[in-house]
C-alpha cells in the first residue's frame, strides 16, 4: 500500500515540539505530476486602462498566441486573464486577483497558462503537496485547480521551494487536505511561472484513498 510522511516540528529557546499525528499516512494510489513551466515574458509599453484592463508589448519572438494569461508585478498578480495577441501586442482583460499596476510599470511579467490534466477527487485526498522549483531563488508561480466546468476549486500562489521561507506552505495532510480540495472533482489545473529569467518545474503530489 502506498504511504507518505508529513511532520511538523518547532524548536526555540531550549524547547522543542513535534507532532507525529500526520506521519505514516497511507492510501491506495498516488498521482504525481511533474511539469516544466517556461519562463514568462517581461513586457514593455505597459498601459493600464482600469483595474482589469491593460495593453503591452511582448518581446520579439515570444511565440505566444491568444488565450489565458497570468500577469505578475511587484504588488501581486492577476490570473486567468484573457489575452489577445496581435503581432507583438498583447491586450489583457478580466481575470482575478490584484488590480493591474499603473501605466509605465516596468516590472510586469506575462505568462500564458499551461493546462495540465490533473484528475483529483478532493474528498478522497489523504496527502497533498504543490511545489515550485527553479534555479531562480526568487521565482514565483501560480496554479488554479479547476473542475470540468472550469470553475476554480482552489488556487495557490507559489514561491520557490528550496530557497524561499514560504516555499513549503502548500503541504497538507488528512483532514486539512480534504478541507482544501473538497467539492467537485478536479479535472485540470492551469499553471504559470512568474520568472522572466529562469524556467521552473511544478510538482503536484497527491495521495488518494478510494475507500476513505
């Protein structure tokens, strides 16, 4: 039978505490998704129309076509934005998240979403982890888990797992995992890498019990 482990510990001032209640989790099958995420595009000529509408220019040779984009900037990010590509011009509208930054912002990175088939029954999950790994220590990313109707079940902001203090924030076990993902079964996730300098790898690791 497949199994996993999940420990929480804390040490300070000569005191230490460990919670073993999540150790040795068992389940009957494992779903492991390891997906490469290309670098995002640092855009130019950023022009904001309103909170969720903007236009910009992609770098030459970008290779993007129209579709759904995630947009990263210093104040936050906006995901699931409709992007219309005409040559090197990108028109952005809609989405969810932080309001777009002001016109002439120079730190905006746009990344077209990657759609990944990730069938997950949230009510059967016993262990769940989502991690982003990149050679860029400050890399960030985003993943939006959706049901068959493209409704969001859960969306997560990601930081690089090996260097950022928050890189392990999306590790969940037992009831915590079920509470996060309960609802309609997940069929896909939409993921992006917010770094314009280095590619990243997304890891979605799931332990499910079909007879919980």
